[in-house]
């Protein structure tokens, strides 16, 4: 049995690459993200002027809009990876899909928390069934179902396929969310674009625009960092499961071996 076990261990080591230290690029991205957060916070709270009508509550805008962008980015990555997994059946795509869905759902929660706070000051109510709010809630529910499905123990092939199908469905909803204001004329404000989707050139104060851009850059780096970290963790989990299965097949988990 010892000879068989040694052969099996060599085979497992060839199939599953061992976890290595974080690459320098990841460390650099982490340091850059921290630096960008400091710059963004300074520009938001000390550089950009306070809006006259809404006051300090308007500062939520610099987190709400970039977090919506981060949600779009993460969900698109998850959807594309889900489609690639359905096509290729490769575990690396499944890991990216899981990471994108979790990170995107986190940003979606930020949107759904900061939005009502802003709405209370602007509309006088925390929630209204505005087309953009409703469709954002809907995509959040889709990716909540994705994450719940993948969180119940060890996901089998059927669970992975169904979750990937849900992830791909989310991709179809993203343009509906983005263009819902133009299509259905809801109450949601159009600060960056007008009702026809054209960019505003004079809606934002120049200093406010600088703070907003810094928020977009920071949330882009944060999204990339979190997806990278979560993908790596998921890949390690997949390798651990492969090791356990190979050990079980070789009898290494039996008592007395």
C-alpha cells in the first residue's frame, strides 16, 4: 500500500499545482488600490465642493455611481466566465465565475444601500419602484441565487451548470439596467448622461468630475483585486477537493491504510 500511495501522491502532485505565494503583481495591485483609496477619499471629502441643495449627503454620489460600475464589471466577468465554463467545462472558468458573482453582489449591495440614502434626501422616500432600482434589485436576486446555489456544500456538475446558466442570464439584464432610465423615463437622476443617453458637459462642477473619476479608478482597481483574490481562493479549494477525491480513490482515507 505504501508503494501505491507514493505513486498516487506523485500523480496528484502532477495534476494539481501547489499553492504558491502571492505574485508581485498582486502585491503591487494591492498597494496601488490602497493608494487610490486615499486619493479618492481626499478628493471626495476635501477637494470636491459640497453641493448646495443636498449638502454632505451628495457625497454618497461618489461611492454610489462607481460601485454601480464595479457591479457591472464584476457581473460581466462572471457572465463571460460562466459562458466559457458551459462551453469548455474547465474549472478555472468556474472559479472566475464564482469570484465575479460574489464581488459583483458585494458592489450591488453597496448600490442598494447608498441609493436609498440618497433617494431619501432627493425624493423624500427611501425606495420607489423606479425601473433602474427594480432591475438592479432583480440582478441582485439572480446573483444571490447563484451564490446560494454554490454555497450548499460541494457543488456537483449539475449545480455548476445551473449556476453558470444563471450567471449568463445576468449578462442579458445589465444593458436593461443601464438603459432603463432612457427607455422608461423613471425617477432615477441622470447626472452623467441625459434622458437620451448623451453625456452632460456642464452638469458636474469640474472639481466634482475629478473626484468622480478618482472613484471610478479606485473601484476598478478594487474590483480587479477582489476578483483576483477570490479566484485564487476558489482554485485552491478546487485543488483540495481533487486531492481528497484522488486520496479516496486510492484508499488513503480508509482506516488502517
